[in-house]
């Protein structure tokens, strides 16, 4: 965003024009989101505060009762100009500031590098607690825009209006949990990046004249916990793989009859579109070693990740790794940086795509691409849901999607299936909801 703003300004777009667009977008979002209630805008000294003054002007013109409380004077020329155009009074932001039904936080945005002063944080918390609707201007004040970390205590907002494009903090915890609903206001910038929110996938369409192998064969390797690989295999079948089979020495009860169980592991079958190893594997390193002898693409999950040993072992493989934080640290150690930066460093170290799971899942590719998962339900935090994700990704890879795209598709479908399954779901319900999630997209 910084580069996009600098480029626009260099090409002749004044900062004041960008601020006018941002403030107008903020005001429009507030009017769409909340009723015509009294508004208090708390404005900081920088351009974030300038956006707040512009929004105040638009809201007042629309008939809203608007007050502005400022944290001192404006510092930038654009913010000073915006403040001068605001015809209403400007109060001092202190303990005497009265709350309002709608609070708009325009104190600090993307440029913040430290926590709020204790007195300012205390007033923001007080005013937020008294408001019915809390709205953040670009970002909640007090968060690091790049990592999502909280520099100081941050209230929870119902709405955050991002300008131009999402920032990492909008999709990384803990900041993500404070943003509420996030709306993006177009301010006329080209903010294209290798970092993006994962969008609905373009799943390969089915060939009317095709057969089951055209849709992809997923070969799963069982271990000591058959339930986990059963969930993953079921998810792969529900996600559209044409043929799913499991190599298992002991028959697994309760599997759909469409899933083939085999006592052998023919991983040299050229029809295999993806090998899935790790769910329920246990401490059986020879199974992972067997999987790595296959020339087929692979998804490595759970115990399989812990058994890799060194990331460099995977160089030359075609893998997608799906660790949670514990498995990630076991393979890659403690890495510095934000979650996105750590995932990217791991992908480069392993020479393969890494899906770093959690409430703010990240998909990272060795070439620097980074996909941020859209918000997903909290009820995904239950046993077996990671196995389901591995199965969906394996199906997408077997169907011919490239590794990064397959991983992003799996993450998107996983979240939507959870929404469909509902808060009482277990992992079995999540797998059953995958067809309805697929129905949300074309292809």
C-alpha cells in the first residue's frame, strides 16, 4: 500500500485526493452498516485523523449528528487541510469527552510502530465500551499493520474499513479478532501484490467424456490411527477425486464403499494424482520414506511432517506441507517474523508449498506468493478437521491444480464447509459438507 500510494502521488494524484476518497469511503461504510445514530470520531494527528475529518464532513452532510475529538493538532499538510474543511467544533480527546452511539477510531493507522500512550489507550477503551457500534478507520489503533500484533490493548470493533486493499493485520491474529467485519474502500490505487486474501477457487471443470482417473486418483497411506486417514480419504472423495484408495494392513470399518482399501502400496502406479501421508501415521518413518519414493505429487500432514527430519530432504519433491504451529516448529524450528514471513521462510527452506494452519491460516509458496485465509468459523478447532483439510488439498492436487492453487482451494473450501456444517459439527460433518461448499463456486 505504501508503494501504491507513493506511485499514485508520483503520477500526479495529490495526497488530499486520496484522503478525500478514503474519508468518503469510510462515511459510506458507516452509513451502510449502522443506522443514523450520533457519531463520535476520535482523530489522531496524522493522515488517519485526516481521513476521520473527511468522514465527519460527509456524515454531517448526510444528516448525522457528528462530533470530533482530536488528539492534539494535525501534523501533515493533508490532515491540516482536511481539518480546516470540517466546519464543526473539534474537542480535545480527554477524560471529559462524552461517548456516542457510533465511535469511529481514526487515531492511528498503518504507520504506527509503538503502543498508544496509556492515557490515550484508556480513553479509547472507555469510549469504545460506551458505544453501540465501533468502527476502525483502516486499522484498529494499536496494532502492527504487518504482523497483526497488538502494541497496546485494542478494543473489539464491529467494522473496520480498509483503504485500497487489505493489510496483513486484517487477516492475522490477534488483530484479526479485533477487526470485526472488514470492508475495503476503493481509493483508486493499484495495490497488486504477491500477498493476497484467498479467493473462491477455479476448480477444474469435469470433462463430460472423462473417466474416474481424469478426476484424479488419491492414494492414502494408513498408520496407527485409522480414523484420521479415513477422514482424510473421505474428504478427498467428497472434494471430487475420481478414485480414492487407502493402503492399510488392517481393514478400516465405516469407510464409504467408494473408497478402496488395499493391503499393498503400489506407489509407482502412474495414474496416481496425489499421495496423502501423515494423518494418523504415528511413529512409522518407513511409511513416509515409502511415500517419498513416489514420483507423484504429495500432501504431507500431521505425523508425516514430524518425521521429515530436515526441510532440505524435500528438495526435488512435489509436496504440500500442512503443519499446525507445533508441527511447524518441530520441522522448521523457531523462526523470526510475522506468521506470513515465517511461512514464507519455511516454504523456501523446504522448496515446497507450506500451509501454516490456525485461526489465521497462511498458504506460502517458495516463489514468494502468500495467501491469507478469509475468516473461518471458530468451531473448526476440533479433532480431525486438519485431516479433512489434507484430504481436500490432495483431491485438488490430484485433479490437476498447481500446488499453491490446490492448497489455497483446499483452505477456502474447508472454511466454507465449516460454515455450512454449523457450530455443532464434528470432523465427519465437515467432510460431508464439502459438496455443498463446492456448489458455491463455478467449475
